[in-house]
C-alpha cells in the first residue's frame, strides 16, 4: 500500500526526534493531559427554557408511523479521534464520515483514497491531524496541509495546550467539513435529512461561566472559549447556507451532561430538584411503565435559547425519545429503555411540520422502525468512523515503531491490544 502522506509525516517526526534526542526540558502534563470536565457539561439558562405544547408527553403510535415513506435519504455523520504519544510529541488523528446506507452514498474526511495515495489531492483541504511537538514549533511538520497547527481561533498549538480540548476541536473541524460537503453537494444535499452524532451546538458550562467576565486575561481559558466560539460560528454558517428542503438534526446520546428536563419537570417527578436528563428519563419509565407493557414515548417540544451574553446563537427545539429495548419487564418490574435527544434549529420547525406529521418522524423511522434504540444511520457512521480511525492510527504507530521513533507505553499497548483482539 502506497501511503505517501503517512510516509512524509513519519519522516518529519523521525527528523524531529533526531534533532531533539537530547531534549531535557520537562513537559508538565498535570493540566495538558487532563480533561476539562466543565467544558463537557452543557449549560442552559433556566430562563431560556420554554415548553411549546401543553401535552408535552405522548406515546408513539407505531402503526401510524409505519404508514410513512421509510426511504428517507438520511445521512449519519460522525467522527472518531485517536492519539499517539511520544516523549517528543503528542499526535491526534481523526476520521469523519457521512454515510447514507439507503442510497449507498458516502462522504469522508480524510478521503481513504487520498490516504492510500491513489488521489492525494483529496486530502489537501481536510485537516485531520493535530501534532504538538514538545520542543516547540516545528516548521517542517507544521507545513503539512493535513495537520492542524492552530486552534480554530488562530492560537498556535504548543505543549501547554490541553490535549483533550485539541482533540475535541479536531473532531468538530472534521465534522463541520463533512457536513459542509454533504450540504454543498447538489445530489446529496437537496431534500436530504442529516443526523449529526451530537448536539446541533452546545454551550459548554465553561464558556458561559467566563463569557461575561472582564479582563485580566485568564490565559488558556480565553483560548479555549475563543476556539469554541469560532467552531460554533462555522457550524451555524454552514447551516445558514443549506437548502431549505434539507434538514439537519442533532442526535444526542449522552444525556447525563444536560439538565433540561428537571427544569420543566413535565412528569412532576423531582419537586424542584435538579437532576440530569438521563436520570430523569429513568425515573419516568420506572414510575409509568412499572409492571406494564413498555411503550415508546416522546417528551417535547422544548425551546432552548442561548444565554443572554451569547445572543447571536439561534434557539433550538429539542425532543426526548424513549424506546424500550423489549416490551416486558424482567426482575425489576421495568423494561430497559434507551434514550436519545433530537434537536434542530427553531427556524426549521415550520418546514418540518409541512413535511412530516411529527418533527421526530425521521429519527423514529431510523430507530424504532429499524429495530434499533439509536438511529441506525448514526450507529453505522459511528462504527465506520471508529474502525477507520483505529486502522489508520495503528498502521501509523507501526510505521513509527519500525523507524525507531520512541512511543509511550499507552501508545504501544493500544496497538498490542488491537492485534491481540
């Protein structure tokens, strides 16, 4: 396999190691290698949550859902990142995909054909790597068009930059690229439905906490917030220019990081206490479907506005969907459920209602009628993204090892675990 892109980057990294083989500067990993938990908690202002319907909870009529045309052109979009670490550098590699399994269409970032050298031009406009040399900027590596050298706000990456943030930024850059390619393609973008694995946008708690504060500078926190704003601006700009008959949904699987349902408490469960959305939905199913046949249900619509200091971000509409994994209870008296949240920008609501009987019809067709708890398009994109990212990362690790580039224990164990099974 001709992997010119990998060979070129490997050659640059080998040169970096040789130039710095006597490097004595200590890289403090106490902050750069730790996740920013506050950044992963979604912030929603209680005053910006509005229930749009008196009957916010409804049971899904599966027979009625089957009457719809189930061959909707749906694209599932997801990405995956992997890391390679060395005493001399940190490296993140990513792969993103938009796949329409019904029509056999696929969009990639980076192009697999570009990676294996069949058409290198396909990789030129797609950033899918982050490399942070611990010895400081390295002009040779940073000139590679595949490598992100700065965060989306223009701040150069260096050894003090949080690696989890850099990976999140890489993942969003890749997903934005895949999304824009789908929406700009006239054959795939017109009349399609796109499911993003994750929120349409997220307001991290960290951004809300610091956005209203005045200088002095808060150092790296300012860089992280500026980067988040740049990524959100890019995402919204892509959505603003999509065709009117193309719909983009966010499919949120991890509900433990948001606290929306307990703020409106549609089932009267919490008595004013705040619990995360996952816990709320579990309490609801246990209180309603205990010792009875489990039924799929929807909670919504709920309108969510951005915090006042971030007023340029448009509101979004969210629904929560609960689907039983099977109809009848075992042991606990409650059938196990799977949950996810559907969200889209408010200005798409009128077109959705003209097109479908219910705003949740496309994701329900792709999950409930497909026999899955999460929309099948998302599951396919998720598996493909993870498999390809793992494959290219493990190949590159072997390439570096064969050329004498020292790697950390964790990187070596990752490749060993892959081949062991």
